[in-house]
């Protein structure tokens, strides 16, 4: 695909990044509220937590179908369709008078998120010149995080007026606007050329790129496991050392703020110096911070390590999407990215599961240390698998 010399990411600000910000905002608004609604409808604490997990399960099982949908109908239509599915999930949550409707909505929202995330990644991979790719995809990841960060605050404001289920209205409105913005995306000219040749299948893409999935994909799986573990480690260790819920939330928020501040510089480094300059340091920093976490026993040390953990995660913003874009073929890209996301989601599911299993067998401290070791292993795998320069 020929790229204009005067390319500017500002042209993508509204049509490409706007829907991502709004999707993140909608997701951030509903995540704290779903367990509360489940509990209000008679669910136990464990069942309320399981309803949230159903979102991840919906995404996990739908990554490959999402790739087929994106390939068949195009990125623009896929993103708009995902927004419609998300709105339907929000309506189900709003109307839910039993746990079964809440669960159906959670699975539907997870499926929506799978299509949305895969299609937007595929679109930017095609639309952005390779020399700007990491910046574009890091910004995509960063914008989504900003939306998730802002969502609970917007949801809280509406809840104050409409009650608890007002958060679902926030999600629905955000996704309606996201769908309208996505409808303004320009169709990609490469789609016409690709559609003229033999149509790739998920099986053929998996077969043709099995070495990439086995080597680089393993690194991505480990990265996702470490990142997902981080989300649980900070609140769990805060409770372990006796911090209040308020203090834990503040530290978590500060760590998340540092995470959001560094996504664009990280993307720029990846574009100018190569992917290895960010992917490996990100995992080294996160692995070291997780190994240090069990050694903290007061709020100052805990806060410092949490901030380092947030920094390590932040500099890796977009790296999973960027590597997926780099290794994906021109023909069969959507299918490749669907498999890529499947591996990432498997890691994101397995990371907290490993943390839980080691905690049950030994204690929380050793479990966090094991997560740190996984981070260092991920760094080693990425050092071997990722080329020093962008291909």
C-alpha cells in the first residue's frame, strides 16, 4: 500500500482514536458496577466476580470468529457492528432482572470488545505507514487506557443522578457515539486488491506462520500474563501490608497515571530504534518490580515499587499490537491478528490463575515473585525473538 509522504496521525484523531477512547470510557464505567448489580440480583461474591470474568471469556472464545468477520466485512463495518453489540449488552444490563441476563450481556460485551479491538488494530496496521506504526498503535493502546481511567468517574457522576444502572447508560451512549465516529472511517484500498486472490483461512494462516506463533507468540503470551497479574498484585499486596482500601486505590491510581504518561514516547522509541528497545526493557522493569514487591512492608516502599511497575507497563503500551502488525502477512492479516489476540488473551487469563494457584499452595509473596520470574523469562524470549531493527 502506497503511503502519502505528508502523513499525520492528527487525521486519525477523531475517526480512529475517538471510538477507542469512547469504548474504553464505556468499559471503565461498567466494570466497577457489574459486580454490584450481580450482588443486588442475589448473586454471591464469587458469582458476582464470575460475571466480570465472563467478559474476558466472551473475548477469548470470539477472537478467531472476530478475525473472520473483520476479513469478510472490512474493518469499518466490523467496528460499527461491535459498537452495536456493545450497546445491546448495555441495554441487557440496564433491563436485567435476573443474573442470566447480566451474564448474557457480559459474554456479548466480551465478543463486542474482541471484534472492536481486532478491527481497529487491523485498520491502523493498513492505514499507517510502517515508520509510524509503533507510535500509532501505542497511542491506540494509550487512548484506550485513558478512556478506562475516565470511565469510572463519568459513571459515578451519572450514578449520582440516575442510580447504579446509570453506568450502563453511560456505556450505551459512549458506544453509540463510537459507532457513529467509526462509520466515518475511510475504506482501505488494499482490501480490493486482497479480495481478488485466494481467500486465506484461519487454519492456513496458523500453518504458514506456526514458527512465529510458537516463538514470538510465546513471548506475547508471557507478556500478557505479567500484565494481567500486575492488576491483581497491587491491591492484594496493599491489603497484605495493612493499607486501607482508600490508600490502595490512590496508589493504584498513581501507578495507572504513570502508565498513561509514557505511551507515546515508548512508541516513538520503537519506531526510531527498533521494537527490542522497548519490549525487552518493559518486561525487565516489570519483572524486577514484581520481584521487589514482596520486600516492601510500608506505604512508601510499596508506592515506589508500584510506580515502577506502572512505568514498566506504560513503556510497553502497544507493543503486543505492534509486534502483531509487524509479523502479520498482507494476505490473511485479520486471521493472523485473531490468533495473535487469542494467545494474548490466554496469557491474560493464565497470569492471574498462576498467581492464585501459587498463593493457594504457598503464600502471596512467593506467588508475586513467580510472576516476576515470568516477566524476566518474557524479556529473554523477546530478546531472542524480536529483531533488533524494525523489519
